[in-house]
C-alpha cells in the first residue's frame, strides 16, 4: 500500500452533543434487547432525558468557551459549529427535551400513546387486546434520539453532502414514528406512508440539486460554492435549476406551499407527541439548514433570489391561513397554522442580514414552545376512543374545565400574535427584519394573512366558551407529571417571551452569524 | 469519435431505454427485470469511465440486492404476477413532464459540458475511494452507518410480532 490514510482532525468538544445523542440511541437499542419489559420505559426515558441534558450542557459549554472563525470548522470542514449553529442546536435540544416529556407520558391511557406491536392487523382481535392492555413500543426513544441527533448535524452541516446525510438521518426515524399511533392506526399508517413517499421524492430532488450545483461550482462545500459561483464559466441556468431543486427539498421539510400537502395528513395521523416533536424540532432544523444554504452557500451578493422565495412565502402564508379557516379537526387546523407560520419564518429569512437571521431564530424558539404546549393540551381532551380532536367536540369545554380551556385560549391568542404573548414578539421581529431589509410587500401579505388566521383561532375560542357543553363533550384528563411539565414549560415560555423577551432576543442577536 | 465514445453512447441509450421500459410495462415483475437492464447499463458506463470499483458496487448492490429485494417484495405482498391493467398512468401528462424535464436537462447539460474536455482521472480503485471516505468524508460516512441502524430498528418495530400469546 503506497499512501497511508490520514485521519482528519476531529474537534471532539464541538462534536460531543451529537456523539452523546448517537451513543445514547445505540445504548437505547441495547436496552431494548436486555432490559426486562416492565423496566424498559423508565430506563429509556431516563436515558434519553439524561443524554439530551448532557448534550445541552455540552452546547452551552461550547458557547461559553466562545466561537471564532478559527475554531468553528471541524472534521475536514464537514461541519461548522458557529454561533447560529450552536443556538439552533441548543434550541433543538431544549424543544426536544420538552417534546420527549410528551412522548414519555404513560398515565393518560394504558400503555401510552404508542402502539405495542405495529405489525398486528388493524381491527383484529389481537389489535383490540393490545390497544386495551399492552404497553407501547419503547423503541420510540432511540428513534427520537436518532432524529434529534440528525437535526443537530443538519443545522451545522457545512457542505451539501453532509447536509443530505443529516436530512436522511433525521427524516427516516420521523417516518417511522408517524406509523406508531395507538389509536386510529390506519390513519397513522397512511400518514407514515405518505410522509415517507413524498419525503423520498423531496430527498431525490435535493440530491439532484446537489449534483447540478456540483456541476456548476465544482464543489459541494459552502465556502467553495460561494467562491466559485462568480468565477464559473458554466451556464447560469445550471446553478439556478440546482438551487431550485435544493430549495424544493428544503421547502418540503419546512412545509412551504406548494410543498405542504403532506402536512395536514401527517400531523393528523401521527401520534400527537410525535406531531409536537415534528412541529417544533423539524421546523427549527429545516429552517436552520435553509438559512445556512441561503446565507453561507448562495448569499445575495451574486444575485437576488428574493422574488421567487418571496412569492413562495406569500403563498405559504395565504394558503396556510385560508385553508386553516376551513378545517374542522384541531390537529389539521394546527397543521395549516404551522404551514402559515413557515411563511412568516420565510419572511424573516428573506429580511436578510443579521436582523433576519436573529428574528428567525427567535421565532423558531417562540413558536416551538407554543406548539408543543398546544399539542400537549390536545392529548388531554379525550374520550373512550382516544383523543377527541374534532372541533365540534370542543364546544363548551370552557364550562366543563375552565382552567384547561383558559390555557388553550392563551395559546391560541399567542398563535394569533396578540401582545403579551411570544407570538406578538416573534411576528414583530420577523416583520421588522423584513421592513429593515426592504421587503415591505412581504409584510403587507404577512399582516393580511395574520388577520385571516386569527379567524379560526377565535372560532375555537368562541366555541369553547360560548357554547353549551353537550353529551358528547369529552372530559379533560388530569395530565400526568410529564405532560404537566411540558405544558407548564410551554405556556410559561410563551408568556415570558411576550412579557420580557429581551434576554432571548439578545441571545438570538448575538447568535445571528454564520461562519463561512 | 473513438470506440469509447460509441460504447458510452450505446450504454447510455440502453440505460434510458431500460428506464422507459420500467415505467411503461404493465407487468410488475417485468418492471423489476427491466431495472436490471437500466442499472446494468449504468454500471457499464462506470466501467468505461474507469470507475471500476463503483461499477462492481453498482452491480452487486443495485443489480443484485435491490432488484432481488424488489422481486421479493412483489412475491411477498401477493401482488399480481400477470399484467396489471388497472395501473393508473395518465400518458399525456407523463409524456409532457418527462419530455420537458428530459430534453431541458439534456440541452442544459450539453450547453454546460458539451465542449468540455476533462483529463482522465485515472482508475477509480477501491483504494482511492477508501482513502477519500476515511479522510475527508469520515464523519458523514460514520453517520450513514447510524442511519442504517435507525432503519434496522424501525423495520423491526414495524414488522415484529411477539410469538408468545
């Protein structure tokens, strides 16, 4: 053998958060094999929480040590742990911990929100037996850890190939988690298949885009792409089509119109804790990746992609808001509202500059906590068949359990963007960034869609408080400790970020820079 | 035009024809077998371009494992072996989209790389590939193994039934 393999330098201090999560996921797989069934859930939950906590500590340590252009890149420049990347990693971990509390809840129904054996035919005798008695699959914990670790890698990926690998690593466990609902299993399996097929399609677009960008810029890492764009002698159309295909892959994950059609079906069919995880964390990861592609690899010194993405942002806001009005199922309503929120986030990104980036970071955290709390509440309102998500079932809930109805009202007002909630601060930040970046037209459409979107929220509020409770109005279960904790954290953060947002705003402002 | 150019063109045409046959045949099993032609022709292209290791991997993984897996899936899911006339394939939109994308990309690539001469990079041996993977690409490579593990866990979760009871 002539040449020896030279191992690249790995900065373990920067890689620890991901290594901890991947390692814990592997240990979780072993737990499945060796720990007795009665103990598995507890062991897995504690293991996952500890791992996420440890990873969060590592992220904070790294941030405290200071990030410079010199120490940001590691592993042959494959990943870039810069300030924005660290902020996103921290946000993902915090949101991941809160949604893991929902995933770990086992007291609301026998065995928890996940099916015990997904292979059993739906509706058979064995299926009824397992729905009533057996405890849910605990493989969901390692799968969630794999997904979260993939997200951490995705937001720090510094070249397109690593980004593609990370995209697959965080998508595949999510497809699987979607299929594991205990109730309404056919809906859940349908959601998983739809998500998987469309996701595979989007990944193929992304990969084709990578190939075309490579053809144009002769490189896949963002630095070289940025440097080679202006010097390449290939036709510009090659780059444009490549970037468009990359964008299709990423916009699919953030659920932007016209790549949003999977969102309502998947959000409705997936087990509600997984929906919360997806709504908060997938959105944060996908926007983190999208922002890095747009800010680092293809920044606007070379051309202006704002008109195209701006049209997508406007469409996303309007279509999401209008379709939310027509929904009769709360999970679907929140799904369309999450589509519209992707539009607001895009407005922030298109605002450009540090202000745009910091507004996006703030919005992701604010929205993440609010949506997790909303889905946590959805898991509480249930009848004999599981969660009662149809809108008509919520009529009169305010009379029956005023406390939970008040909390949900507060969250809906936060989504609508009323002052004293995080929704107001977040919308103010993204719209402010867009005006500062000279994109006033986006803000006009943003305000318009916010007004449309307020209607479905208010309709739910009116139904809860002004209707008489009927015989079919379900009761609100007393949440277990885990759901209570998640709910409390979500609501408190939503309130805090509305009343005193300055500390997180400062943090986001400081973090709003990528290292090229 | 050298012999190599002719061989490349023939293999390319074969790959495209195989691909068209995959999506146009009415019989699921034959679609799987046409896939052998398409993927095999791509392996020939790799071989002609000197990427011998990639060519053999293509044969082993795609022509071998993937097609076999596909045929197994057809057998195990009791899919019809004969023709499936109920397959929903609107011809006109498919032709429009396929032709527009195919011809557009062909034109684009011809304009971009048509007059480009690239020096032969030398044989693509396993050693070169291994050096690249374990040097520059070691992190994504290791992460891919994690992806495989996640897929494995997921497959077991979705398909395993406990035999007791």
